[in-house]
C-alpha cells in the first residue's frame, strides 16, 4: 500500500505526452484517476493502456465550472495541461501563448482552491530561465533577467504561474508542489505542423 493507493486524482492534460505517462503511473500505484483534456495536443490513444481503469472527461480546463465539478472530492490535482507547441511556433506567437497558459494555470489553481483539494501540482518550464543561464542548468531562481526570447510569452506565463502558486500557498494554506521540466521527449510526443518540440524537431 503506497501513498497513491485509493487516492482520487484529477489530471488536467492527462491525454498529452507527459500527462499520459503520469496517468499510467498513478493507475499502477492504485489511484482513482480522472483525466480532463480537450485533446488539442493530447490523444486518447495515449491512454489506451488504462482507458478501462480511468474516467475521461472531454473538456477545456479554462472552464471554471467544469474544473470545479471534476475536482470536487479529489485528494490531488496534478496539472499537466498547457499550450506548449514548441519553439518553431512559440517564437512567433508570444501573445497567444502568454494569455492561454495564464488562463489554463489560473483556472485550474482557483478551481482546486474552491474545491478544497488537498494537494496541487503546478508544472512550470525551463523556459522561465534567461538566455545566459548556465548549461547544464541548475535549479536557479526563476525571476532573474528576461526569459529566453524564443519562448518569451510562454516563459513569462510560467513565471506568473510560479508566483501565483507561491501566493496561493501563503494566502490559503494550499499544499502546492512545483516542477520545471527540461526538454522531455518520448514515444507519445507529436511532431506536426511545425509545432514539434526540440528533440522530435531535430530527429
């Protein structure tokens, strides 16, 4: 019996590349998982190995009422939802990515607060770091200088969400964890329409 055994967990963006692997692990650990995803970048096929052991809700996580209903009674919300189409698209769509990602993250966080969820995961990005950050990049403060220019809109959105998470934790006593992934890649990532992430684009 591990920590996740019997826990009710919502995973926004759980049909996506990283989210679907997380869902697999949660199910294997004995959690009762609800995935909410609009399938904009995720695929239901990513959940084929666990589809009969999860609940799937087709919907947009910027819908506050939907999120509140899905999160009600959950022990944890692990937010994997984001608009992150890759640097080829990102460097010409800063406005869209800034607005969309702030909306996604803020809605999920506020809905989790309203639903009194015990634990929340906020997923940030390596794009919060400035261009002159050392490589390999250690876990540096995220608010030094400007985010890298190629992903400026996305990077600023993720910085805002880190700050918002900090204040939600202080103000409301929420138990919030923060993760900053770096160039993840794998079999379920999608390379299409000039929106591939770094590794698939190079391949």
